[in-house]
C-alpha cells in the first residue's frame, strides 16, 4: 500500500521537501513510511483504522475522547487552570461547581519577581502538580515553575500552593528569532503582536501513557521536555529538528500527541507556515523523531493555508487543525506562489501524510464557515468548537466568536451556530483565543485575554452557562488548561 506519494504535483507534496537541500535524508520517503506502516498495521489488526467517511463510526476508530488522560489510573481533578497575566495571578476554576480562586504569584516563595506573570499554566490529571511558564523578559529567564498543590479549599476561596522547582529554559533577554516578513496583499497586513521581542514558553502538552510533559520555546527552535517523575528537564532535552539548523521546529507552538502517545503534531505559528510537522514519540525516554511534514494544500485550487496555532486529535490516525492567515505575505512557499485559502479547518491523515480542507472561509458572521482567524479548536460530542479572534486582518479586538459545527460526517461538516458578542456572549467580548474541553465532554471553556473573559459552554445545548469577567477580577486570562487534557 502506498501511504505517501513522492510523485504528486510539485505544488502538493505529501511530505515536506523543506527549504534546504541538505535535509534530503531527514525527509526521505522510507523514514516517513516505516513507522506509519507499523501504526497502520497495528491499527488494522485491532480493527481501529478505516477511512473516516462517517464519524461515528469514527467513535469506533478512537480509543476514547480526543483529549486523553495522561495517567488514566488516577482520578481526574475538576480543575481548569490559567494565567491571569494582568494581575500576575494563577487562576483556578472548579469545573463542577464553577468556583473561582485567584492566587497571587508574587506572594509565592520562589516566584521570579513581583512583575513577572506566567504565560501558560497546565496541570497533572489529578490536579496535584501545576506548571507555569514565564518568558525571557528581563530581568527574568524563560522558565517553567513547578508548583505543588497542598490543598484547595473552594468554600474558603483558598489554595495552598508551594513552588518546588524552577526549570530555567533560556537566559533573561534571549531574543526571538523571526524571519523577515512584509505585506504584499491588502488582505493580510502584518500584525505587530505576533513578533515578540523575547522568547516565550508556549504550547504545553503531556505525552499520554508516559512521564513526560513538553513546552515549546516560541519562536525559536527548541522543544523542551520535562520528566514528571523528577520534575527536571529530561535527559533528551532540548529537542531541535534538524539539529544542524532547527528549521523544522522553528516557530512551533506545541507538539500535541495522539491518544496512544505514538505520534505528535507540531504547528507553524507564523506567516507562510503551511506545514504540520509529524513526530514519532518514544514514551520511555520522551525523545521525538521527526518523520516529515504535512502541507495544508488544496491542489485543485492551487491554494494553501498558513499560520496554525493548535491541532486536536480525533483518534490515533486523524486530527484537525485550523489556519488563521487571510492572504499572502512575502513568505510564500517555493516553488509556486500559491494563493492563501483564508481561515479554514483541515482534516489530517497521519498515515497517508495528507491534509484536506473540510471547512472554508465565511464572508459574514451568519455564513457557514470560519469567519475570523481560528486561534484554537476543540471537539466534544461529535461537534467542533472554534475560538475565532479578530487579530490578523488589519483590525484588532473589534469582535470575537465561537463557532460550532456538527462533524458526525467529517467530509461534510454542518454549521450549527456562531456565538456572537451581544447575543450569546457579553457585549464587549472580543478575541476568542484559547479553548478547552472537560474530560467528560460536557463543557467547553473559551478564554479571551483581550476582553478579560472566560466563557463556559454546555456542549449538549451549545449555550453559555457561566461567564467569568472583569467583575470577577479577571485581567488578561491566558494559557488555560483543563485537568485530564493532553494539551
């Protein structure tokens, strides 16, 4: 069975020829096929893999919900954690009772500084260990802070937290490394916010059925690996692909793993990136092995999608990603200057190494499709939820939406609704940036760092059931994570 063609049209290769000729061996056909043949063979033998014509029977394709528990033998905490950047606080939400606790980070012994906020927060499935990333903004180094949860008393609005480790990732003042980019089309201005001055730690994930958690040093090329048994950087840390140049892992925003913990996907969070990088994971050591890159290309339209923030797995073979870019920039993939498809959703097949656009761009909020740049996505109860933010089209923060699609048939998603400011969402809601789903798939949480809201949505009714906002003390909530998630 031919899983990956090397004779596709020049504008649509199933794997990445990449930018440099010396990477031929790294991107060889044989290296791609071997692990995926093995995965396909195991999956077929167990009856787990079939073309996802309908989903379900996609439920039979999966070994569980798209966000798998890292340690399934442990009880999952009813916990959502986030960084409240503006007030330098760590936020804790009880996903069952809706209680909120905010802890001043500056008051924790061992926190880097009074003016240092965290960028992302994440939690072990049992909620007993928290992690918080900080940037390399002087005078502090980029780091991951490990926090032990002694006790949470929701009724007294108190959390007893203790910092146990500080894992330094890079020195204070480490500069970002972005390619030069210029506007070439009125549809796509160049946003200033995306080119940060100093390196940041983004995209935390857990490798299922292992003892490892990961974070990427955006926008540089390092994937950092933490051993959760010792709460130290793992022996394989840092990971750079390829080691000589780091061109593959540069501008990666997180490596998200499938439920079995065998394959990870890395996004390209910058202009012109139309690749989803594919890695084979070693659960014993935490090492990753780069297999190739899937291009988001529509060969019939001679168009591609670019700038992806996250992926979400449907099962061990198929995943979804969403692109944010509206038009071309000076960063166009060789050899052809392909058209940009606009904000859209793509189905990824990691065995065949292919991508297919399944949801296109909407021109108006009432239309089916993706209206604003989809910053994040989640799947619950056979529905896809997109956090749409107004950050890339020349304006910033004028609105923000949450769109919902029925994906029972993955090849023909059905638009259900788009939650709008002033209707289902608060009047001043804008920039829906992060999204997460509870392990029971009953609730979806959407965070807006710009308008200071966290929204809880009931996935059975798709109605907003809880709003946390400025009156609750929120000030730029960002980097949220739900216990039991892998990302």
